[in-house]
């Protein structure tokens, strides 16, 4: 398909290969390359920068829940971040795909203290309060109405705030990632799904509309860009 056929003004209604049924080995290999992607394009940086404001000497562990946790690399980076700052944390990764938890445990090794849960996030019933919900490259997998529901759920269940780390829709991110993925010879799912993810992702106006539909446009949520190709939405509860 030629570039002229792509409409970056609206979210594309497309599917991704990693969301389709596949073997554990296939998904594990895809997730392993996604870890490489995340390191290469600085995926962790916006989330870690946002978390810095919570780096105080709280006595109780900060419970952080990652929805759509995949290979678990975001939480492993947060675990290191907290250890380096001597911050007590309780980390939980939630993903509906049971292969994700299996891969996260495999990649994390025996010393990893992160809890991996296989369920729908809305069905999660923790024994302790949820301080913070984060997600990374998750919301573009959702339909518009589901994003509104997700925003409302995060606002309802968190005591300290929430953070969405996702992609900014546009031609430059689309073609830059396509070139990078082919050059790096990443997994075929990554080469297909990465550009599709950009087309399914967001503009600032999209997020303003979702916040308004969720009844959260007056709560002080921030929508802002981060390079390369990132669009983030955050809410801190004072």
C-alpha cells in the first residue's frame, strides 16, 4: 500500500499479529525482541521520569500495577529504579495472555520479586491498595470506548495517580520505525505490528476527547509528547 493511502488523521482499525493465537515459543521470541525495541527507542524513560516524584521516604511499599505487562521489562526496570533509590515497592504485572506471565517469569529469573497475574485488569482484587497504575504501549490495543473505561477505572482504583505511556500517530514515527525494525531484523510480529501500532495510536486531541468522555477533563491530567514518537497521559493525586 502506498503512503498516500494511509490516513494518519484518524486511528486505524487494524489488528496485530501478537494479539492473535500463537504458540508460546512464537510469543516468547516476539516479546524478547520487544525488550530490544524498548531499550532501543527509550520506552522506559517517560515512565521512570514520571515516577521520580514519588521517590520520597514512605514507610509503606508503593504498590505499582502495570496493565498489559507483556514481557515484564518495564516493571523490572522500575524494580531496579526503586532499589537504586532505596524505595520500598510492591510490583504487580497484569496481562490477559497467560503466555505473557510465563515469559515474564522466564526472563526475570528466580530472584525477581514481581507478582505476575493473568486476568482482566478490572477483575483484579489485590490484598493491598493500588497506589499507581501504569501502562506502556497498551492503550492503542483498545477501542475508543474501552480507553474511556480504562481511564475511569484507573482514576477509581488508584490512591496516588496513573500514567499512560503510548505512541504518537504520524508519518514520521511510522516510517522511522518501519526502517528501524527491518534494519534490526526484529521478529516478524514486531516488523508487522510496530507500524500498525503507530497507525492505531493517538494524537493529543484524541486523549483530550477520551478524558472528557470519561468525565476527567477537569482533574488536572496532563497530555504531553516525549521523543521519540511518544505520547503520554498522566494524573497525580495530591
